[in-house]
């Protein structure tokens, strides 16, 4: 890759970067109900949209960078520090830590781009396209079920599954990361709406349960 | 609310889909040879069927892939879901189509044979008979995944 040290902090831009739901930080904190359901905005992540035919040679090259490509809807592939979410039969979302970005000393985007080469497909840096909400706790599923028509019951929706669907009527990629934890990727312009929608859905769990 | 069974993602709410209009509207073999009336009819004139209707759908919030559906416009009963480029399953015995809707080609690749079939049938009708066996096959296998 290029001289990445020269790009440290991207000339100071990194320091003033603000996440799409940063203005909600306080509301998320006060709206969370520890022990029941907690909502946080996750840290910045490096994300790349990849379109490639997984059965092709270039698909195999991409897979060797990411540690495999998911085969079917819901699957998440990857390796240590890199996850690949299935968006479509030839469309994937690569998610990694922020430091994996080429402008911060990593090489994820660059190595994906060079793995694709001139072959048909695309690698697009989508790191600023979506933000991450982390919803966790024993009532997290109940909160999501208010606005998501998928079967979220654990017998059907297992940890390590990610689905593109609708939550609160907006398009979201919903990733179940643990038994009681979910990661939601709304597009940046929906971050405010989804954050407030989730807070509203969480509100009832702050009150004592009515038997 | 319809529950639509996407061939890639399974059963999802209707709100995740976009309607793509009538299926099996062949792109004109020689568009520049059409007069205004014929061109307008290709672009805008569609059947208004009461009963079983073949139509295109896009799973826009999910896998972003197109597929075809046979739906009863009276009861909303979804009778069959089948790939782009495949002939209507209820008319599989009929003569092979001379072309498929152009959307099959400009939608993303599905990894199946559908896009290439669509591409060949757009460029020339003479290739249609040779692709017919494979489309017939996929047409007959598709209904298994269809919803009730
Ligand atoms: Zn789908």
C-alpha cells in the first residue's frame, strides 16, 4: 500500500469525525435499562461492499482475503477480525475494525481491490455508509420484534446469522452476534430515526413489569 | 400483507419487495424498426388480467434479486415463483419465448443460468430453441420453492 504513515489521522480529519448517532449518545445512555435491554452506538468500522461471483476465480481471490465468502442468506463468513455478511448471491458486506482501513494503516480495502483486479465485480469503501447499533440484553429480542417481521426466536435465528431486512420500517442489516445481542446496520441517514425508534420501543422495560 | 417467498431468502413481508410489472414482455428484436405506436405499446401497454398473472418482483430490501411470480389478481394467491428467464410454469408446454423482459439482463447476476438465457434471447430469437430445454427444466423445478 501507499505510504500510510503520511495519512495518519487523515490530516486531522479522523479527530473531527463524528458518528451518525453521536448526538444521541446521552439519550441512548439514559434510555438503556441495564439488566433488561441496552442500546449503544458501536465504534466506527471499516466496511466494504463487494460484488463478485463467488464461484469465479476472482471470487476465490476475494475469499482468500476475507477468509471465505458466505454461501447463503444469513451466513456470515470471515476470519479473525474480518466478517463477511451475505447480502445477495453475488453481493457481500465486509466488516472489520476501523484500523483495518487503509487510511489508518490497515490494508483491507486495498487488498480487496487488488484481489478483484480487472475482473467483473466491484469493491466499494462503504465505511461511512452505515453506522452500528448494538442492542443487547434479555429483552433485546422483544424490542426488535416490535418492528421486525422475521422469526427472531432463537430456535430459528441463531447467533452468527445476519439478515438484510426491515426494522421499524427502514432497511437494516440485522446481525445476531450472541444469544442476547444484536448488531444493527442502518444507513447513516436512518441512524437518528432508528435510534429514536429503538429508544421508544425500549421505554416500557424501564417500568416495573405488570404481572 | 402478502408473505412472499424469495428464492434466495425465504419467506418475507411484502414491504421488502418491489413490484416490477408484467413478466414476459419481450424486448423488441429490432427496436429501431418499430413505429411510435409499436414502441409505445412495448413500453406502456400491459395486460390487466383478472386471475392468474405473471409478474416480476424485486426483493429490494433483501438480496436485491429479481424473480417471477404467478399470482391470482383476485385472491392474491401466489401460485408459483420461478427464476427470471424461465417460461411461465403453467404454460411450460407452450412454444419457447422469443425474448424475456429486459430487467433480467440489467439486474444483478444471480449465479444461475437465468441472466445468460435472457441475454441470448434478447440478441437473437434463433438461440431461443437451444436455451429452451434448460429454461423448461428450471421452470419445472421452480414451483417446489413456491409459497401456497
Ligand atoms: Zn431475497
